[in-house]
C-alpha cells in the first residue's frame, strides 16, 4: 500500500479529454527515449513495443543509434540503412563518439524524408518511438539532436522519456547526478518530461520516490556518504526540490513488464500538457517570430526604397553638374581659342608696322648722306 500511494503521488492522474478535443483527429505521440549507457533503453523499447502489439496498437519504431549491432525488436526506420558507421570512422578518421555524431549529422540532413514517412503513417499508428544512441551526450548536446527534437516537437506531440538505472541510483551521489542530467535535458528542450526508473525487478524504486518527496530523508542518506561531493549534493538537493514537485516518475521493469500501464497513463498526461502548455507557447513564439520577420522585411524594403530615391537624386545632380562643367569647358576653350587668334593677328600687324617704319628710317638716312660718286 505504501508503494502504491508513493507511485500515485509521483505520477499525476490522466487528464480528462474534452468533447471538442475528442472530435478532432489526434496526432501520433512521438516518444524520444534517452538515458545513460547501460540504463536499459533498448530493452525498455522492446518491452513497450511488445505491450503495444498485445494491445493491437503496433508502434512505428525508429532507430537513431548507428553503432548498435543488433536490435531485439522490429524496426520501421533504421539509421544504419542510411549511414554506415564504420565507413564514417574510416573516411573521416574519427573515433567511436565522433563517428556517431557525424552519422547523426548526416542523417539529420535527410530528416525531411523521415517526416514525410511519418506523415504517411500517422493514421496507422498511435505512437512513434525513437531509440537514441547509448552515449546520451551525443544526442542531447549535438546540433543534430536539437534539429530532430525541435522538428518533431513542432509537428507532433513529443514526450522526452529519461531512463534511469534504479540499482545504480541507489547511491545518493549517483542519484543526484542523474537528476541533474534530467533537469538539464528538461530545460534544454522544454518538452513534456517523464523519468522511468528502470530495472525495478532488481531493486524497488520506493527509495527514489521517498528522496524526491522528502528532503530530510535524502539528507540523512547523503550524510552516510563521506566524499568531497557530499556538500555539493546537499546544496543541489535544495535547488531541485522545486523540480521534483511537478515531475512525472514511473517505476518500470523491462524484464517483467511491470509499470507499462502507469507509463502510458503518464504519456497521456504529458500529451495533455503538450496541447495546453507547449503548443500554446510554441504558437506564441511562432507569431512573435512572424511579426519580427515581417517588421524586418518592411524595414529592409523601406531602406531599399530610400536608398534608390537618394541614389537617383544624386545621379541626377551629378549628371547636371557634369553637363554644366562640360559646356563651360567647351565655351572657355572656344573663347580662349578666339582670344589666341586675335592676339596673334595683332602681334603680326605690329611687327609689320615696325619693319615698315625701320625701313623708312633707313631710306631717309641713306638719302641725306653724300656718296662717293657725288664727291
């Protein structure tokens, strides 16, 4: 009874659908499965895939892990059919993690084709399930991961499912590390978020729910640890106390299948949050973005028109000035040429008069002097 009450307090009850929402056709739900290496993501997908098949609701499964050797479940779309992981390592001289990032980047360039496939199959399936690489940071902190998540979140109701390894999280320091990673993913994507405490067949998840609901219990558990990170975990637990209040947390066993019903109830509640919170905010963001683009476009057009008007006036002024200068130059040159001709004529006349006068003076002098013949 204690376990049931704790689980019910961690998982909110499913939201009731209105009559208007029930008449509208529902889009499939995209379930993005994330988690640390070894947390059991692939086995978790195998279990919920088998559960949905038994419920006569087969999902549409997409594998985004290019380095996986074998998949224990049928896959509709496989990244390995598009990108060869080993060839990427050889061609680009990369290590394992670098090759996974590059493979995801190459796959993201053709993600529009996957969206068209999802659109063709959205009337046949209720759930689209995405299996991500084992190296969680490769997907969560890469450009391709953001492109894939934002494209899905803008088109379909999308839920982030974070898988935790319950036996390893029994250590309060490891538990705090998982919680920090979970809150970072939540605030990065801002999508409905569910934490699945996996492997409850090994150890029950009761302790994790108690640590989330009761701050003093976690403080007493952290006091038993003697390490440098103890003080840090104690301070972080105070910060994350608000994060725990609205967190959906479900215990799950991939081996026995316990928790499937609670998990899909949490999915339904997350979809309701998507419709009433995320989609509304996304539409507001789209409207603001459209207004900014419209304002920017109008501003650019106005600037172009002003530049064209100013340029035409400047060109007209330059042309007028050039014509005036050209005409003035021709007039000046003509005037200068005429002046030069007049000056030349005057100079020639003066020279002729001087020569005539000098010749006359010579004749008068020579006439006045007696010659030898006269003597």
